[in-house]
C-alpha cells in the first residue's frame, strides 16, 4: 500500500465517521425532500448550527489542503 492509498483510505474513513455523526445529531425537517431543498425552513438555532458546521468544514478543508500540499509539494 503506497502513501496515496493510505491517504485516500484514511480520508474516506474520516468522512464516513463525520457523516454518521451528523446523521445522529441533525434531523432533516419533515417538509424537506433533500438536503438542498429550498423550501426547508430553519429556526434561529438551526441556522446557527448550520453556519457553524459550514464554517468548520471550510476551515478543516483548508487545513487538509495545506497538509496535503506539505506532503507532496
């Protein structure tokens, strides 16, 4: 197994763990047909949770890009 396979395997594992965690913590509203449905209505608390998750995801993805760049460039 080379470094690329190991990196892909570990990233896939972390994405699966994150997906299962978010499924456990976040409930889709009953009126939603999917995660990108424009008719979904969120409460203030729900909006704040979504904003925090989005901000954290952006920061983590940038950290991941920087990490991979230091490994291979």
